[in-house]
């Protein structure tokens, strides 16, 4: 009985899949930071918290809630591997870091610290989802060729 072994390189496909996992995970982590920052931030009129948005090169959130102004959107990053979370409101940095006359009321940095505990869970979930689909497609291909 003669058996044959076939080998194929799928490295480029796996790299593309890995990039998708990283991009989706980064955006979801940004959304967690956004949500935490909105919970932690100081509220007087509501505009500052409503203006906190998350932007990737392909997706983004809009200002929402009490005090929301449609033009309060941060820029999108140029790099696919980046996600921005923040506020374009001019007094945002004064609230985060304080001034000579006002104490700091940090909301973005603590939100990032809180989100760090969720990073591995988000990446793992996305990796399982994307690679499961990828492996199922390849199993189906192999079965259709009578290899598996």
C-alpha cells in the first residue's frame, strides 16, 4: 500500500488571518477603553464624556449621549494596526492632567489600565473565532479532494 503525503504552505493566508485578529481585537479593546472612560470621567454638561470616541482606520464610533455634538470626533489613524481613543474637546487634557488652578480628574489613563485586564480574553476569543473558520474551510477543501 502506497501512501502519498502532500504539503502546502499557507503562511501568507495565516499572516492575513493574524492581522485580522489583531485589528479586530485592537478595535474591541478601544471600545472597552471608551466605555470605561465614559464611566470614570467628570460630568458637568455631559459633552466631554459624550465626545469620547474610538477610531480605527476602518471603523469608528460617534459621539453619543447627553451633550453630544456631532463634530466631536477624533481623527482616524492612518495605520491599520492602530486604534485611537480620545476626545477632541479642547478642555479634555485639562480634565485629564489638571491645570495650575484645577486638580486632575483622570479618566482616559485609568480606563486604559482597567482595559488591560481584558486584552488576553479579547484576543483569544477573536483568534479562536477567525482561525476556527479558517480551519473549517481548509478541512472542507481537503475532504472535497478526498485527502482528509
